[in-house]
């Protein structure tokens, strides 16, 4: 798998604390292929009522968007809805204004400083064709630009806005309709700070690779395969796909972007579940594996049961 594809899968399934609380889980705690499911019931460990864990994909073609009856029932039965970050914060103009400065590189660094003139011209042309003039983007951290490109360049075309759905946005609207409180397992500020651990030049390389892969039919096939795995609720297959080429990208930052965050979420989830039934909606890439959220919760004493 190419570097750019690895990062695009990360964007779809993971993204948009400082001390690890839970111990790494034993292999026996990781979900098996027989347990494949996007929805899990969490019980035991002294809980008075079960809570639920649901794996999302941040952007998906509308024809593949499905919320099953059992998922809707679990959602309705929950008193609180928890996302990776508080989604209401992301729609609050005042909160977003406070985060804007964190999008920009330090010391007046620009994208042109991080690549050759030829590469910069290529990037500038690509963003101009998306209707995003580089004049406004030249100081934005390259990883944020990669996120813009990686989710789907077509989403910037107003004609295609109704063809893509977001599980986070749909679940947020359901929570508002049902008057359920919304919380985050971490803050938007923390998520944005993760990119600061990746050198600017390396971020710029990732951006270039992602833009160049847009016309690569293999890249399209890999993304289609990921969506197919998601629709089939194959979280074990998704986790395997994410690790196909660790040396190509994710391996260098798996601890930062995935594993450490998984561990940090466990005490937050425990506190929320102790207060009442909670519906947790996080990227499906966080669920499976020996250090995925399911295995970590099991290692912490909870019983997790797949629901399909």
C-alpha cells in the first residue's frame, strides 16, 4: 500500500490524554472474525446498565450509509452520546475561531519552503482546481491540507454535497432531536496538536503523495475495498488493511495517532459508563486489534458482546 493510501485510510477510520491508563491487552481480548460487528454492548465491571460502542467511518457515499434498527435502538436507549470530540464544539463559531491559529505553521513557514518549486506548482494547481486558492492555504500545516484532499476531493464540488454522508453529523443530529447530551473523549485542540509531532517536511511529503494518488486507479480500489469492509462490518479486516504497510506510513505514527489515544479513552469511557448508559461513536479503525478499544475494555474487566 502506498504511503498516501495509508494516510487516507487513517483519515477515514481514525481522525477528524498524556498518560496511558490501561495496560496493553492480551491477544485473547482482541475481537475475532466470528465477532465482526460495528456495534458492541458493554456490560460487567459493576455497571448498573449496559453501554454501547459503535464504529463509524467519517465520510461514506450516501448509497452505503446505513444505521440498522438495532443501532438506532441502542442509540435511543442511551442517555449520553460520546464522540471522539464534542461535535457541537466543531459547529460553534467561537470555539472554532480559537482553534484557527493552530492550523498554521510556526515562524512564518510556508508550503513553498518545504518542497521544490516544481512540486509546489503541482500542489498549487491541484488546489486551484478544487476552488481553494493557495494564497489562503500557503501557511496551513500540510497535514490539514492532506485531510482536505484525503476524505474526497469531490466533496468540495457543491453538486456532490448530497452524495456523501457523515456518521458523526447524522448521529449528532439524532442526539439533538432526542435531546441527549453530547460529549467528547478528547478535545479538538488535542486532536489538532497531534500533527505538531510530525515534522513539516514529512507532512509536506504526505500531502504530495496523496495528491499524486488521486489519479491512481489502485488508490481508488483500496478506498472502495475499505468501504466494502465497513459495510460488511468487518472490523478485523479493516484493522488488517490498516497495517498492511506499516513501514509506508502508519507504522511511524501508529502509537501517536491510534494506540495512545485508545488507551487514553478507557478511563474517560469508564467514568461515563458509571454515570449511565452511553453510546460511544468512534472511528471503526479504533475498534479491533490487540490494542484496540474492544480489547482494552475487555482487559479492564468489561464484557463486550457484538450485536448485529
